[in-house]
C-alpha cells in the first residue's frame, strides 16, 4: 500500500518578499515589474541589501508549490530537489517538514540554495530577481527511489528540462522508478519556451506520461494547434489524461476519452502567481481522493481563484476549509 499521494521532482526555490520604495528600486537600476535570472554573486549582493528589511520567506518553486498545496489540504506529498546546506536550504527543508511533507535528500555542502527575491513597491507591483543556484545541479542522486515507489503519482516540473543534462537524467531516473513501481506519471509543461527549446527531451519523457498539465499557450506549442479545444483533441490521442487551464475560461479536460469543461470562478485578481501550481496540486489531491476529474477540477478552480485574489503564490489561512466550501 502506497503512503504518499504525490512526489514532485522539481526546482527548490526560496521566495523572499520585501517591501521597497520607488526610490530604492530606482537606485537598484531594475525595471519595475520584470523577472530576470541573475548570477549568484549579484543575488548575494541583493540579499545583503534586503536582509535588513526583515523579509518574509516562503518555500517555493512551481511543482513544490503544488506539493505544498496538497500538504495544506491534508494530503501527503514529497519533494525531490537540490538544496544547499545554507540559511535558505535549511529554511526550505524545515518549512516543508513542518507542513508534514517529506524532503528525502540531504542538503549539499556546496553551491547555494536557489532564491527568488520579490521586491514589492507601494503600487503592489512585483519586481523579481531569481538565482537558481543548487537547482541547476539537480541530478539523479537527488531522486529518492523509495519515495517515488511509495507514491501514487510522480509530478515532474517542466522547468527542470532546461536545467542541465544532469537534471534531465534525474527526470529519466524518476520516470524509470515510477514505471517499475506502478506509480502514475504527471508532467507540467511549465512554460511554452520549455516546449519549444527542450521539446526533444520533454517528448521523450512524455512517452510514459499518464497526465499532462498545460496552459493554453503551452498546449498550443505542444500540439501545434491554435486554440485550447483543438490542442486538447490532439493531445488526448497521446495521453490518457489531459488538463489545460485557460485562465478566466476555466479548465478543459480530456479524461480517458471524455471531454469536459469546468468554468472558472469569477474574481478580481491581485496576483496571478501560483494559479497553475495551486490548480495542479488541488486537482491531484482530488483525484487521489477518488473524485471524478470534473469534481476535482471544480474544487481546483475554486482554490486557484483564492490564490490569485491575494499576493503570493501560496494559499493562506485554513486551506482545508476552502476545499469543503465548494461542493
């Protein structure tokens, strides 16, 4: 009997939120509202500058956010990622453990844990600088075969395909273990550029995938189609289960030959960050609980609505009660 709902193979990134004035942002020389990848030395300088502001930290990364959602809902989840033995890696591990998650791989003594500094100006605009750090060195030794074998689902993060050859080997190893252990495999595309730039590696992994998550742009890149329905109808011939999110138009699902549409819940979004991550985690939690796909997607849309109605990629408050509010 498997004891873990879902294990994610993913990038481990600590999100660091801090308020900053317009003048301070100008002094940094950053264009407001941008997200840029930066080198470790530049990130270290930035972290020193914002450290005195008592920033708020959250464990993150795309699939890690989904695993956290599952844990918040009362499910069991784990993350296989590469964290360093530094302030941020220890924070990440300890926070996940406090949520009841499993973080099976020891912290590394070299490199630095990946971080994303989120600078919040008074107008609620977010300017982000990300250093992937140890995440770029994710490798097969960071994949725990016992954890994957004990999971109902393996969830692979598309961004990892872009990391390195070692990261792609980590995905291959996790899929190999999943197939041998009768663990179902889900993949999220992450972004359309992953499909376009790393399609050869992505498609090799997708040959063994039971469930693909994509947004509209990603699904079009993957299928060569021009709209969500056309994409889904092409992808359903490749995968037993296809879930495509389409923002305010909800989710389109092809599940073992059945075509479904679940509408979104109307809201005034404040921050779209984390919508897809929350949806995927909620959906996987629902199907591991035996819900029909349309019911799992209905609840997942409800939770996604809540996460975009706040600032930050993670649900706050009593998440279990949110699940119970929608029938």
